[in-house]
C-alpha cells in the first residue's frame, strides 16, 4: 500500500486538522515524556505529571475564556452525543420541560434524546427552510418556566452559526459548542452549561468538555448512574475513572498554541479572515451557491453547491487529486463543505480559492 508523509489540506468536518506545532511537539515527546521516562500513553492518570497536565489545561481554558470561578470544568467521554442524554438526565426534573431550538441535525438528535427523559418543547425550528439560517430572537417561543433552553451554536452539516446569543431571560441556557468552541470569545457567564466534543477545535476525538455553573450541580439526582452524574465528576475532578489521557494532553498543547496566537479574540480575527476569503469567492460570480443565508454563515463550516451533482462529483474528485481533501458535503445538503477550524492554515484557503477559480474557468 502506498504511503505519504506529505501533509495535504484536510477540510474534514471532524476529527479535524490540528495545528502542526502541536502535532510536532506530541511526536517529539510521544516515546518518552520529558523527565518521566515513559510515554504519555502509558502514564498513570493518578500521577503528578498527569495531574499537572489536566490542571494546567483547565487553568489555560479558564484564562482564555474568562471562565468564572463558580463554574466547574469537566473532562468527560462519550462525545457530545452522550451529552444529549446527560444534560436532561441531570437538569430536567420530573414533571418539568425543556425548550430546544432546532437549527440542524445535531440539535434534532439532542431533542430526540431529551424526549426519552422528559418533556421537550420546540422553541423554534428552521427545518422548513432546510436549515439555511438560525432563528431570529423574535421567532423564539420560550417558556419562562422551562428547566433550560438548549441551542447548538454552530451547525457543521448546514454551515450555519449563531451570530448572537439568544436572550432566554432567567432560564438556564445550555449550548452545544462542539464545532466552534474556542474559535472566538465565548460568553460563559451567560450560560448555565456549555459542552463540546473536542475533535473539531480542541483535541483529537475522545474527550468532551463540559463547563457547568455550580448551582446546576444541585439538580443532578442521586439516583443517576454514577458515570452519568455531573456532580460525581465534579467532586472527583474528572478522575472518577481513567480519563482520555492522551486527548487531554493534546488539548493542553492546543491551549498553549491558542495563547501564542494571542487568545480567542485574535484567533477569531484569523477565522473570520479565512471564512471571508472563501465566501468572497463563492459570491464572486454566482457559479458557486452558498447554502447558508448570509446573516447565518458559519466561520467553521462553509457549505456551497454547484449547478449539478455531476459537476459537484467532478469538483470533489479533482480537489482531492489536488491535495484538497474532505470537501464532499453531507448527504443532507449535498455539494461541498469546507471545514476550516482553528488549526486549518490560511494557505489552505488560498489553495482552495485558486482551485475554485481554475475549476470555474475550465467548467463554467
């Protein structure tokens, strides 16, 4: 089987591209972590070395996102999909109901799982428009007595992203930020709980971050299975069982990398610049058509179509040959999808734009 060590431009929606600097440091220290004499893959999660890693990672996250002291940071497993169940199991009391804002496939799945636990009300949905946008504030039909309001901040499949934080009054706001976590500033204090699978912007697959306000922990029923109880994980500092050690180690390196970039405000500027370049090419002649409405466009997942499925297949095939991989869109939308997370280099955007221009010249 042929092999290559040259890096291509990886537009995959996830697991996604990581900063080269992070990969190089992990490679350098993989065989023997400095001062320890063994690999991070072999290290006890109870060791002082790993304790320094996980505590350092949390400290960096708190500094980057200005996480208030009355919030716990949990390093869990099971991906965001497990949080679809854990959130209502912990926060939705018997006889209560929760509001869900439906903006794509993942929020639909979250609502489906919540219905297994208790009552769910759809506060808004853009499904009838094939999820080309997120709802406006005046479209939200919120229950002031809801146990919580759930939203998905960025929608990987449809390429939409909330450009504002919805006003939910005094009801706790829960947000699935899996695909735009730490891609820019985040208003933690206006959330009750934030969760994110790490494999887009933060780390390899295997670790899930939950940032939860301490008063929410009081809702966790003692009858819950131990591993599904937020309070248990908070009390044990995410070490009730063996955590995903290697993924947390990589996340620590990514946090350091983000600090070197200048923090979340700085990376936001880079991400907007990258996305703007790509959207400008999509809009330039009309040869390419963006899926998302302009006021809901995602900085992380750029979705677009061509005039026929035949052209789209040709585009994807030729792009892959040109070293631009992972551009085929999800079957729900079709067309193309360029996922351009924090670690995606701007040179890859330039390469894609050049390819799009040349493809249009030859096929337009």
